[in-house]
C-alpha cells in the first residue's frame, strides 16, 4: 500500500520507539518524542507498539492513500481525524492535517506499519546523521511511503480512554529527580517559572527565564546524559535533553525529568510556561510501572477488537 505526500507539513518524520543498545557507541536513542502517543497510535490499529509511523510537528502533512487503510492518530489535535480511535481511510482519499490546535506533535499509525528497513535496530529518522527513516530526512512533497499490507477490520466503534490521553494545554509542572549538580546552584529551581524557547528541537527543549546561578567555578567532568537530563550551560538557561540527545554532556546536571513527564515537554509549544517539581525516585518508578500496566491492559483489551 502506498501513501503519497502532497504536502509535508513543518517537520514530518518517520519514527518508532528508538534504537536501544547503541548509546555506548555514541548513537542517540532517537524515536518518537512522545513515546506514549506513538505506542497508543500503533495499538489502536493492531500493530506492535514499536512499528514505524509518522511524527508531525506543529503543522501536519497532506497525504493521499492509494488503497483502503486502517489508521489512527494520537497526540496533538491537527484536525483531519479524531484522535484516539481507529478509522478507515478509503483508496484515493486525502488526509489534510493542519496546525496543531492543542499540543505540538501528532502521531499517525497505519495498520501493518510503514515499510521501512531497520538501520541499527531502528526505523526512526535521525536527522543530524541522516540515518534511518525515509532516506534519512524529513518527508518532502512528492515522496511515496509504503506500508505493509494488513487487511484488518475493527469490530464496533470505540476509542481509547481519556485516562491514557493527557490534555496538552493545561499542564504547567514537570516532575524531576534531583541531579548531581543541583546543590551547586543558588536558590530553589522548583520556584522558577520558565517558558519554552522557539530554539527547541528534537535534541533538546530550551527554557527561557531567570538565569540559574551556579555558586562554584569547579570544572565539570563530562558524563553520560540521556533523554530527560536537565543541563545548565554557562548562560544559566536550562536545556532538557530529549529523544535525539547526545550521549555525553559537559554541562552541570541540575535534574532529570521523569520518564512519565517527558511526553508533556514533547507536546509543549514555544511560549508555554513550565516549572519543575522534585519527586523521589520511587515516585518516578511508580508512575512508569502504572503507565506500562495501563498499556498492557489496553493491549489485552484490544485483542478481540480486530478481525
């Protein structure tokens, strides 16, 4: 089955859940910025949750389907389809996604998954290295994407529960665990409100606001970092590392955003306000286990929804 790109949107890339097991070589994890949304979209069409789909940023694509297809969208609302439930697109039909009304990133899954050859264990696009995805780049007008044949049909009319779909326009707090360098900064970083900078990208969310002041000139030894690490460069403006983060960093580590809340930052738009709330590591683990349990229950509940 072929999908023709009529209009690519602002930044649309093929993504999955990332390349695990290669960070020791310097390769970023990559994958969907909002991993929960990617997994939900795939489960809603009967795919494995790591199947390749599309990630659209701020403004969506226009796509023409060559055959009937079962699809689902999750994440930001860009029109075209109702988020959170599987729907059938007819052969010759075009899906026209517009600007995101809520949130920042929309995920489109097609039953069977996009037919992308894995590179180092992943099908996602690493834009900086030109690795994976569709020719190692964002999709462009005129591109043809292929999906595996999957003649699935859904039974009944249903959608995913609201408890698994966070509202993308009413959060202002992101939970973190304390980083090794936190005592080196004056004041309480939890009391500072930041704004999402337009300079943010898939590598890191840059935060604008009152500069955080480090009370030592001690040289920092480079250390391992990953998605969620909050670094503070010399200008005092924190950077939250995201999906395409490097593997080693030389800036002080203020905190680490918990896995459960990384999706909130992935859906934050330039100008959105955010502040940190410190939680114990045990709470981060509890929320991760709950999310995994909820997804497992959803997957089990969907087994008899497809024919």
